């Protein structure tokens, strides 16, 4: 059964779901944009423990890639279409990307783990659709709880304050740099995560694609070369992790010695977890991505490329009136300001530490490291 058919039959399927018995030991994970992020983090935590009493089904669009990898005997990987029947019989269901538009039975626990704390408008901030196909949805703090409630059009009691499960990976020793084939002898590592400028996958281009390098701020090759020379001189590496929806035909991936372009496909092929990679970053450069709320838990410098913030405000918009108040770091509008941020990092200048800590206390209720455990407690899954 395809997505369109399920959408048309949502009401009927929801009624049917109410009367189908649920297996109290069946857990389903769902994703239609690659098995990753918060739902994958909960799965990884679960299978790292003694979960043999549970039947675990992963209904994901890239199921064939995972099916050939080693996994516990009680785990099954199926397509998202084949996962529908498992949803109807499962007591527990987790999703981050996509969903089955079927209302949960009172005998089910369906958890929308989301894919981050939003700064940009999402859900009902943008339209008037029904997004409430879950028992609970996660929010990272009391500040975000009403924002999440409005975004997904749910009741207050459906919002559970809990850190994002994916953040646990930032607190575990790992070899993410080695997995990607990078040396580990750099004095500093900067992770740059630009929002996509043009997308074949989503069919959106409300932000004009940059010419030259295909990246914001350093769109001119000469500016990219200047930054590369600075990094080379100081034995530093900058990794530009490209958004999974980005049109990669715009990106120059090969020309710079100390600026390495990493795609989502490469991350998946090397089984490198983004949040493990974040743990190696001495600084983060991003824009309006939810990743920086997570990175605040590490209390390290953040730079914000805000060259198109007026365009964002006028088009998509933000969930708060003044996004700058939630952005505790240097604002980067030009190549010179980009270089200035890099210089400050290399010289140990950090003037935003106090503001980072203030914002972190607002947006993250928990310190991080036990978020998967908290999610399973919310679901009522015992190990």
C-alpha cells in the first residue's frame, strides 16, 4: 500500500487500527528518509542491551542496505510499504522522518521523536494540516514544549520533555574522523553544516543557489581558497557536511586540501554518525539548523551564517520573533567575517561562552548522555 493510498484511507485505517490486537513485545521503527537521527539512536540503544524478548521491525526506505549488515536475530528490516502491517500489530512505534497517517490505538505507544528543536517554522506554523498521528512527541525543554505543541497540533499532555536521543552519541568515545578517512592529527577541527540552497529531493529552491562553490558566504572560489590557506597554515581541518536535501551538482567536492566536503551518502556508506562527528568538532558553523541547539551541550564556539536571514524571515519564518536572541555566537555575513570566526577559534578567543550557557539552559533541560534511556521510559519499554 503506497503513501497516497494510506492518506486517502486515513480515517478508515485509524478505525481499523483501534480493533486490531497489539503484540506487547513488538517494536517498530519507521523512516522514509534513511534510517538515522533520533529513531535510529533509540534503535541502536535498544539493540545494545538485552532486548531479546522484543520483536523489532525497522520499516525504512533504505531497508536493503541494513538487511545485509549484521543485526540481532530478533530484528527484521522491511520496506516502508511492508511496514504498514507491522504498525497495526505493534505495541510500540517510533518515527523521526515521515509517518503512517493512522491514529494510534489506545493500546499503542507511538512516539514522534522529531528531528530536532525548531528555530525555523515547521508544521502548523506553516499550514493547517493534521500532524497529530502519535501518542507522544518529544521536546528538548519546557521552552520548546509549547512550540512543539503548536507545530504538531497536539494536546499539552502529549508533549514529553526529553533530550533528543541522537545527542547521546556526542558523549561516547568514537572514531568518526577515521571512519570518514580523515587524519586525526589536526590541531583544530571545524564542522560546517550549511542549510541546503537548492534541492532536487524536495523540489524547493526558495533560496537561490549560490554560484561558484555552491556554498553560502564562501560562494566565490577565491574566498574558499583564502580560508583553506588559513586552515592549512594552522594545521586545521574544516569539514563541510552537506544537507541531505542539497543538490550536489552545485558543490565542488574535491579542490581544497583542508576543507573536506562530506555528503549524506558518504556518511551512510561509512556508517558514520553525525553526532559522533560533532563530538570531534572544536567549533560549529551553521545557520538556522536545529543541530546547534544540540551542540550547545558541548559548550564550544558556534558561528552563524546569516547572510539570508531576512529572506528566511520573509518566506519561511521562525518560531520566535527574534531568532538572534537564541543564536549565541558570531554572526557571519561576509567572507571576512567567516575568516574572523576561524581566526578567533585558532587564537582561543571565545566571547560568547556566557551567552551559550544561558541559551543552553533555556533550550536543553537535560545535560545529555541518557536521552535514549529517557525515551524508553516514556514509552514504557523495560529492558
